[in-house]
């Protein structure tokens, strides 16, 4: 049986994938305290990434970059390479200059290729080529 934090993690990830700020606020707002209570760093990082996406969608790039950087650091520490690569994509979207975006897309592409995550690598490659 799924724990409450598992359910909110899935709902949070779905809200992020749908780029739905209201749903992100609803579900990440529930996930973050549960993940902290349960000392679940993976879910804490997922909540940070979700808030970063919501802040980017709201146009608050500095806050988004801070949350996304926090998520990236946690995913990297955990060795969650796919999650880190996904966060690089989000950091690229929140970048305030093309050079930073290019660097994050490049990191994401390299990680996705190393993992054999072809659809994600294709997405990162297309975004990177759009910058050139």
C-alpha cells in the first residue's frame, strides 16, 4: 500500500509534467512537509524541483533558480542521475541567459545519453539545437 508521501510525490510530478501551477502548489504543498517529516531526501528534492517550476511559470526566475539548484544538489548527492538530468532541463528553462541554458541542456543531454534515456535525450538535444 502506498504511503501518503508516495501519493503526493506522484501527484506533484504529474502537476509538474502538465505545467499546472495550481496543482503544483496544491500537491507540492502537501509533499514537502511529509517528505521533511519522513526524512525522505528524494521526495524533498522532487518538491524543491516542483516549486522551482511553479516559480518559473510565475516569472520569478531567481526564486526558481534557487529551488532548482537545491533540488539538483540533492539529486546529485543521492546519485539520482535521471532526476538530476531532469532538473538540468528545468534549470535551462529558468536560465536568464542563453549560455547558462546551453550549459544545462548540455549536462542533461550527456546524462540522458549515458543512461540510455532516448526520449529525454531527444528532448534535450532538440532544446539545445533550438538555442544554436
